[in-house]
C-alpha cells in the first residue's frame, strides 16, 4: 500500500511527486508514455533559464530530482482505478495496469494528459470538451472522490510547463495536508532562522549551517554543469499526426 500513486510522469506529476516524497509519503509514479513536453524543440518561457533549455533535459533533471527525493517509478499504462472497499472510503484504491500487477495506494493523483479513461469507474467528474476530457477539481486539485486528485492540463490548467509544475506542486501539497504527514513548509533555511527566534524548526523544514550550505551548493553546481556539458543527441518527438516519411 503506497501513500501516493501518481499517474503520469510529465511536469505536473513529477512536481507533485517531489513534494509528497519530501514530506515523507511513500510515492510512486506510474509512467505510461513520453510526456508531451518532450515534443518541444526548446523550452524558452521557464523562469531561471534566460536562453531557454532543451525540454528533454529539463525532464531528465526533474526525474532525477524526484528519484533523489525517494520517488519510485514504474512503466505502465493504468487501465482502471477503483476503491478497495466500497463500504470503507479510507481503504484506498486499486490501480490496474496493462501487463502489470495491480497497485494499491491511499491517494491517487491523476496527471496523465490526455488519458483519463481509467478514472471512469470512480465517477470523479470528467468533463468533455470536444475530443478531450478534463477533470473537475477544487483549488487544491481535489476531485469529487476523496483521495483522488487531478493535476496540470488534465485539471484544466493552461498548457504551459511552468503552470503544470506549479499546479502539480500545489496538488502535491493538498495531498500532504490531507494525509497524516506532519508538515508545515518544505523549506531549507540558514541555521538560526527559527531557533534564533526561540522557535522549534517546523516539520518539513530544515536549518543548515554554512558548511552544509556550501556543500549543497557545490553538489548542485556539479549536477547542473554535468547535465549541460554536452547537448542531447535525441531530436524532439514529433506530433503523432505528422507524416515524417
């Protein structure tokens, strides 16, 4: 029984997973295929990268960050999500996958644009717009079914990477606050930020001294320098409707 199962390994799903895992929730991402962001030739409106960056490189780094936080990954397309016990809404959910064993989770975050057929058994409130389906959610990404959330484009958010990341993080925080996790903020602050004011360090926060700050900064710079040392050879994935012959 996982604490959180996230369906979809794109930007919103990865962002949600980083927050839930860092909060101590046992998190798995079920990745059913290549994220749509991998079709972008260049990601040029994401804050912090003045000249843009390769969208595939960004996805690689986001996955690495999730793994570092403790997120597990499994390839496979989810075919259905159902309550484990119709009479006990706290019993969690069973997720069936193509060719894999069923998975159980206390909470499910759907971040799988544009596939959401697996949610039909739960009646979460799918809305059809043209050929696409969206999921109706509240401000925290909660659906009509307790314990089921939707993030990113599937939840009707704009089709932009920065928005997907922000909304995924917001939904991850909602799942944390709805759980039993002892949590306040995900902050790493200088030594004395809280204790220097005679306050306990809140749950989810950490104080680090200057030596630890320098060590983390050095590790972060090494990671980024290595990631961008050479260009990626792979070309962006073309839209499936385009004839490449």
